[in-house]
C-alpha cells in the first residue's frame, strides 16, 4: 500500500510540475505579446482604435491564464506556488520583469490618449468661438430702465 501511495504521489507531483510549466509558458507567451504590443504604440498611433482593441484582447487572454493559475493554486495549495517558481525560474523572472513594466507602458499610452483628447476639446472650443464669437458673451453692464 505504501508503494502504491508513493507512486500516486509521484504521479501527482509530475502532473503538478507539468501543469506549472504549461501555465508559466502560457503566461510568459501572453505577457510577451502584450509587452511587445505596448512597446509598438509609437508606430501604431495612426490606427489607435485597432491598437486599443488588440491591447484589450491581449489583456483578456492574459487574464484568463492568470485566473487559471489562481484556480490551480487554490486547489493545490502553497506547494503549487512553490512548483510554479521552480518550474522555470528564468521564465518566472521574465514575467516578473515584464509585470513591472506593463503598467508603466499602459499608463504612458493612456496619458497620450488623454492629452490628445484634451487637445481635441480645446481645438473644438476655439473653433466654436471663431464661428460664433458672441454666443458666450457676458451680459454684464446691461440694465433695464424701469422709469416711465
């Protein structure tokens, strides 16, 4: 019985190691795709809508892998987290490094989009002012003479 139990445990260990390697490789692949996409923002500014759709798609795909990692960790416990670290240390380090840079890249894209929106709204206000210069004129100085 002890030998059967050891074989089953060894089989579980191999299964957990394979699952950890698979999840790490998937997460690395998704993170690299997102990272490269965010780095290519300057060259893809012309078609910003397609760029945003691609980023959203990459984030969704990456989130599904992250959710699967969380589910596997919840089922297997702390041992699975340790296996994840030990499965491919180089890949884990790359993921952590990209994880530090991805929020900064996303913020720079968002800041660029916000500055373009502000510039657009300022241009729109200015053009409206030139088209209808007295639309927002102040009514100060006007009074009604109530004497008869």
